[in-house]
């Protein structure tokens, strides 16, 4: 459905995207994972045609996306980071206003408004003014306002930033339902757990470049170890760092160390060493590889550093 070929976009002081290429299939839930400033929002703006790339091209359903081509935008629902709501009118009135932009028949619009408010658990608050809503409720309303025209392609640019767990789960459930109904979703985030929970396929972007792309299992195959070990910092573990390092690569991560075991690593030998040097088991946690581990492996730093 989406083909991105050798995209470069520069601004006066920064190259936001550099030679980006990948494809997104129909009905896929595709995640674009990267830290703030990595180029995610720039790519979303290019996909919707708000501005043109300096080099390369984007095609959606075989049609080239450009700033002047308004036809492709009709098939896109963009859920932006920023809220675009009228605070002094009700949630229902907001949706009627946004629905009028799409020239939806009034009877059909009323049906869609009811269905979407129910889907994000806001129907009971439909008559309340938006200024009385929590930040999470506004996010949910902002999302469905962008999707009243029932687009086949949905672009979500970090839609859960700064919201409560209930609203986050409501957004997850709604987007998952839309994807199961056949919608193609492109979802940007800097939260590892969101990408792992939602996305069929993930591209990791950093400093304007795609550094890894594929399914979660395929991405984690790049890690040349089966498990990673988290070791809490305390006088005992710090004093024995030189011994711990003999078992693999040790990365300093805030309040703990991450040990990436070397080839031939045996967990039994590691625990034997820990017991010998009075490193309590409660300070050691073995866990499966994650996108956080992969990002550390690829860049040498955490995603949100």
C-alpha cells in the first residue's frame, strides 16, 4: 500500500530524514519506533503530503504523494500529536464540526459519531464541554475526530503521550479493532512496550535513518544472545564489575547494569560466581531480549536518553 523510496528531507539546521526506504503492506499495523527528534513526525507529514521531500518519492496505493495532490489525503486519517479541539463546546458538537469538513451525510454522521464515542468509552460524556475532559479523554476524542471519514489508512503520531493508563488502553483497543477490520495503521512511538504490543512489523529510526526493520522476532534475531541480565547497582555489584564483565558486555544503564552474555555463557556458572562473591539473587534479573535491548545493541544508548 505504501512505498517509500530514498526519501531525504532537510531543514535549515538539520537533516530530518536521510535516504529512507521501506514498504508498508495493506492491513498492516506498522510501527515507527525512535527517540524524540529522530524524524518520525517529519515522515508522517511527508506521508500525508503536507510538504514534499527534497529527494525520493512516496506512493500510496500506486499514486504518488505530493503537496499538490489532494486526492491521496482523502484516504488518510492523521491523528496528530497536538490536540485540535474546540474547548467550549461538547464532544458531540466537536465531532459534528469535524464531520462537516468531510461532507458526510447528517444521518450517516450521527451513526458514526455514536459508534466512535462508544468505541473509545466517551458516549456517556458526549454532552459535556471538552474543557472539562481529562488529557486522556481529549486524546481519545481527538483521535476519533480524525477518523470520521472512515479512511483506509490511519497515521498515528504518538497518540498516547502524557495520558492515563485507561485512555492508553482504550486507544490501543480501538486501533487494534480498526486494524482487524482491515485498516492499515502507521504508528509512531518512543515507547518500546507500545511497539511490542501493537505492531506486526517495526522500523527503528534514529537520527533520520532506518537502522533496523522487520517483525519483532526478526529484529530480535540481531541480538547474538538468548537472554539479557539486569544487575542492580550496589556496593557488592560495583566492586565485582571486573568479574561480571568476564561473562559478556556490560552496559551502564542508570540504576542498573545490563549484561549481554558472550557466546558459551552458562547461567549456572554466573549464579555460582554471584554466590561466591556475595551478590544476592535479588539483585539479578534474567529477562528475554526486547526492543530496548536491541536499541542499546544498535546505538549504545537507551531509546529515551
